[in-house]
C-alpha cells in the first residue's frame, strides 16, 4: 500500500499527515522539531511511503536533509503556487498538511528545487554579502543626506567608500556634533566594506565558476562575485524549460494581467528569486556605465519611456542572455542582445 506524507513545518514544531493511495487519512500528529522523534514516528510507515512533502519555508534545510538521509523520496512544495480548496471556510496546520499530501498523491504538487547541500553554505554566504551591501548602501545614503542638509553640498559615493584615506571627517571640522555623526557613519561603512571583501575572498577560495557558468564572465557588468551569485542561485539551467521561465524566476518580467489591452490585475511580484533579481539589476547598472552597446540601448529606451523602465529592460536582456549562455554553452554576443 502506497502512502503519501507531508510536513507543515514551523519554527519549533511540525504537523505531519499521512494518507494512503485512495486518499484515506492514515495518521496525523503534531511533533516537536526533534530529528530523533520525527524519524521514530515515520519508522512504522517507512516501507510504504512513496514520497514526503516539506513546504519551502525559511527553515527547511534540516528537515529535508534528515529525511533524505533516512532514504525517503523528498518533494519541496512551492508555497507561492499552492492553491487551497475553493470555498474553504476553515484551515489549520492539520488541513494544510493533508492538502500537501493530497496534492502529492494526485500529482499536482507545485514543486521547488531542492538545492544541493554542499553548495548551500557558499550560496548563503553570498546572500549575507548582499545583506551587508544593502546595509552599507543605506548608511552611505544617510551620510550623503547629512552632508546635503548641513553643508548644502554633495559627497560622492566613491569618496565615502574609499578605505585608504578618510575624506568624510574633514568636511565636518566646523561642527563637532555633525562631525561625530559623520565619523560614526564612516567607521561603520568601512567595517562593512572590510566584511564584504572578506566574504568575497572566502567565496572565491572555496568555489570556482564551473562549466558552463564561467562563460557568464563574458557578459557586460558580470564579474566574479555576480557570476558566482548567478551560478549558485540558478542551479542546473535544465530545470527551466524555456527562457521565459528563467526570466520570470529572475523577476524580470511584468506582473500585470491584461485583457483587451486593459489591466485586469497583477500577479505576485515576489514570486521568484530575489537574489537573481538583484544580480541582474546590478549587472545592468554596471553594464550601462562601462559598456557602450548597453549604454546606447539604455539611452534609446529612456528617450521613449523613463530611466526605471530602461534599466529594467537592460536587466531583462541580460537575464535572457544568461539563460542561453548557460544552456548552449556559448559566450556573450553583444550584437544579438543589444544590437
């Protein structure tokens, strides 16, 4: 008898549900997130379990790894694509767990990608770098606002970020209180810059770009860090059937719903990978600054629309190019993308 199992996973506990091949409810129970306890509860059903579903929550790593090590067939549910029963008036953890198991039984479970555990630490380290970059940017903007309010001038970002010399503190020499705020901001920005560089060095030592991902470095605006980010966040390119699927996953398509040229609503803008969205946005900005072909394309778009739309169009183009580079194992060809 085939059994289908699902875990509705939370921070400190899980709700497990088991159904048979006809949909009959066999077992359900609330469990502490204790590896030994979970393994023991499933032990009596192990030989009959066809598959186990775990919802892709923020803390799924440990449970998926535990169950895979025990020899179970694991499925990671994509919560952004799961629909509940239409007209349902009541729902709780038990209902959610049984619904996940039912979708697996029926073959309609929207699945996410179970990322290989050996690459997760480096990927998460790059995500931490992204977090620190955002923190540093917020501090830089705050410091620039202080300068603008207090002195009526403007302080360039590169003058703030430079580590070899302090170009911030001297401009506040006539006001001790503002100078103290500037000093604290500069020291914190420098600390974050050191940490960011440390992460970059660590990642480059532990992880090398693999075929065909090293070809990503031929793209404008993509250096080693962005190349590694795109590689690790994408995973096997074969999991994306078409270029549109990949670009959507990168959050580089419009989320509007149109009918008869009229807006009828919008989709979930957060569906997809926010780190790939950031990577291609960053690459688009760097490419616009330093590559004439990209800058010319950006300017043409901006004259027809606005800067934000033009930037998004560049990022969209780069995401499409990255898909074909990884899929066909070819280098970037500017004429095909921005010609």
